[in-house]
C-alpha cells in the first residue's frame, strides 16, 4: 500500500512539473515571463519592482526545494537536484543578481516562463558535481 501511495505521489508530482514547465505562457495566468522578470529585477528606481523580483525568486527557489524533497521522499531511487548551492547557501540578493545576469546573457529565452528561467540560471551558475 505504501509503495502504491509513493508511486501515486511521484507520478502526480512529475505530471504537475511537466505540465507546468511545458505549458505556454499565458498573460492571464499570473506568471511572469523572462521579460517581466528582467524588468522587475533590473529596476533600480522602483522598490516595489525589486521586492516583487526578490519575492518571485524566493518563491521559485523554495518551491524547487519542496518539490525535490517531496520527490525524494516518495521515490526509492535517487532524484537529482537541478542545481547545488555552495555550503551555507547564498543570499537572496546574490540569487537575483545571478538570474539578472543570466537573463541579460540569454535574451533569446526571455519569452519563456520566469520560473523555468530561474531554474535554468541557477543550474548554469551552480551545477551539481
């Protein structure tokens, strides 16, 4: 019974992750795309935009950790992390600067969903060894 429940949880998490990442950007969905994220994170004049950037980045990173922990708890196989922060982690400001630089270096991807782009930026900056 526990094995079936773990399989069900793992299947649901994977299905959710796949549909979330692969779904097209819909402006009415409330998600930011890379253009929005770049504008918010690069805003030196608006503390509201900067706060929204930091909140979005923190939310995506927290969700990634929660998803990884849930998948690991539900699976008997090793589920790899998408990125590996240094021992002690990093500050949120550093994470937002890493993401901002990545967005500026990859303008061809700015039409994609912001949460996916954050994961790509973190994966490039902090690969697992």
